[in-house]
């Protein structure tokens, strides 16, 4: 196959994976799984930027979107209580 066809196919596969991870983040009932799906989406977007010959944007997206934002979301989720735990505590009274 031609290099241009393979390149276009690779871009298409990455874009499909980005869409799948975005939908998984939206449909997830668990907050942590949604955050992990968003992290995967961010890293795939970073890969797409790299393939589009924008390595500086790819590094920034990976650092901020994939690293810092994900860590912040996970820390915030860890500091919250689950709704099910509060319901169980209320029902035990």
C-alpha cells in the first residue's frame, strides 16, 4: 500500500479511538473510569498532534491533559464520598 494511504488509515484509526474513549467517558457510571477514559482520549489527541508534525502541542497536551488534569481529577475524586456509602450510612440509623 501507498504511504499516504497508510498515513490516512492511521489518522482514521486514532480518530475513531478518540471518539470511542470520549463516548466511554460520557457513558461511564463510575467517575474514576470516566477520568481514565478522558486521560486516554487526551493521550490519543497528543499522538494525533505528533503525527500532524506539531510536537510542541503534543507535549503540552500530554503534560496538561494527560498528566496534570488527570491527577487533579483523581485527587478530587479520592477526597469525595460515594453516594452509595452515604445512603448506607443513612439507612443504618
